[in-house]
C-alpha cells in the first residue's frame, strides 16, 4: 500500500506551530491533486493546506483545535492506484516515521543546536513543549522533572508561556504550584530540538503576581478571538526577547506629495493600478537598507544572521481590526511599478483573506503606517525574528524654515514623522539613528521630475 504523509507546512521564519481550524475532508474521502484538505491558522495568517498528491484520506492524526509543530505529519493519504486500506486495520499515529521528521527539522536549525543547551530529559517526555517554553525553561534552569509537574492551561493540558513564567515566579517566592496530571500525547519529535529564535533575556526580578481586574455590573467581557490571542502572545514574546529602543526624525516629503499628485492619474490609466505613498516609502527603505545592511538581520543566540535578500513586510489592517504582514520579496530589485503592483496585490488579498503562506514568510524588515489612522507617530513592536521596524506618521502641512539663496524663509511644507524601533542587543543608537535619517534623506531628495 503506497502512502503519503501530509505534514504541517512551514508558515514563516518565526512560526514553529499552527492550529487546525477545520478539516474539510473526512477519512475515506477522495482527494485530488492540490485540493484543500484542511484550514490552519497562525498568529500571522489563516491558510488552506492542499494535498500535493491525489488519493484517499485514510487517517487524520489530529482533530480540530489541535496545535501542531511545523513539519509534523497531520494526515495519511493512500495514493491513487494503490490497494484499499482494510477497514479492520486502522492506521495509528505511531506509524509515523519519526526519524525522517527529525532529520528534516534538524537540517533547518543545525546552527542553533550547536549554540543552545537543550533542557535535559526533553527527549524522554511524553508531553509536547513549544520551543518558547523550552527556551524559558533552559534560561531559568527549570529541570525536566519540574517542567513535568507544571499544570498546563493550554490545549490538552499543554504548558504555555504564562504557565512556566508563573511557575518561575512562584518558585522564587516559595509558593507551591499545582501538579499536572499525566497526559498521553502523540509522538512530538520537535520537542527535543532547540528553536533558532533568540533566547529570552532573564528578568532581573521575579514577575509580580497579576491581580484580577475588577468588573462592575455595566462592564462587558469580550473574549479575544483566536487571531487576537496569537497576536497578543507574539507581541509579549517580542518585548520579552528584544530590548526595544525607538528613534524619531521629521521628514519634509513635499516633493513626494507633489510628484504623486502630478502622476497618479496617468499612472493609473497606464498601469491599471492606483499608486499610494506605500510603494514610495518602500523604495526609500530598500535603498537605505543597502546603505546600512546590518539593519537587515536577525539574532540566533549569540550569532547575528545578516540577511542577503531585502524582504520588506508591510503591516496591513484587516476588516476584523487585526493586523497581518505580507512581504515584498527582493524589494531592492524592483522598480516603482513592480513595487506598486506587489503592494496592491498583497493588500487586496489580505483584505479578502486570500494570502498564502509564502506571502507572509521571509520578511527581513517591517514597515507600518500609523499615519493611515491619523496618528503623527508611533512606537511599533519589532516583528520577531527581525531587529527593526519603521512607522510612518500622517503627512501634514506645517510651516517650516527653509534656507534659500536670499536667506531663510518660512514656507508651508508637507511634513511627516518617522519612527524606528530596533533591537538594542545588536542595533545601537548610531546605526538605528543613521539608518532612519538616511530613509528621511531619500524621501526629501525625491526627484519631482522623475518618470512614473
């Protein structure tokens, strides 16, 4: 019987797991090539998982709501033309060829294995622990035996980041923790493999206990939706991982405004695309990154990974109010027309919830436009594992002093604040401030007579 293992796809550089939202196929259903089998979700995007092969779905290894590590088998498909599966011989998850999965994952994180000390005894555990939980346990010297005693509040009793941080805090204060009941779990090979993301810095003092908020009779309690919960965890993880510093500059973007006003109608008529300020900003950012390439990097333990490609993510607001970050790949190799088409395509598909995993993966720097909400500036949170994110404020007419050959004059100019949050572990004030100033220079030097 020829079988094919459908695995959880890699959804992005910083994503180690995904949640099954809904199975679209039942056991025994026929599946065509590239036909969608299930829907999954991460903190970045909801996506469909198609089957690269035709056949019959003979076994679903997980159910709706389960959280699965990337590259783990999630279903078994009998390939077309092979013998039928006997009804009396169901396939158990134990038939998964674990060594092959380990080999695939180790190939992607081999550099991290040499620099990170694994938590002792993880391989012998019968529970799955996320890479973030393992990193915190390793940093806080939590032994495997202690980890096994933590009562997990996650799905199927999984230990979450909040659970282990609460354990560390109570252990320091001498407060006993509830003991977790043993939970049987499927084979979870990635639990024994260190993650390549940066290790969280050890807090100087124990975290203060979180008090429950008071609720009066007229208050409304709204549970976070799934995506908001994931975003919240990702944002807290980013602040826990990177010491954030934010620099600001004010840029005179009058030439940009005048150029766009002069060319937007002809551009739309010729290209069939509206041109916003976002492609202009991305072009300036890409040019500045080439001048300061150490902004375009990530951190793995004590190693700095300098990225070759310049892949700029742009934060886009969804109708639900959540944010998603599609990525413009190799932005420095595109002209303004190419960037504009990419920006419009990704923004439209983001609003229609039609982004693919590749559309939100591989980002090396992120741009967010707080000016779209009328804000003059913001202090954005770094999109891990990147080391910097830039925010653009609203463009406003303001009186400004200009130097001319006849002396200084006050003129009405289009001004905008730029802010850059950066990881102070690897980006100091000189690099962060110089890069941000260079972006502003490229904006101010925009050629008002350039071809569109």
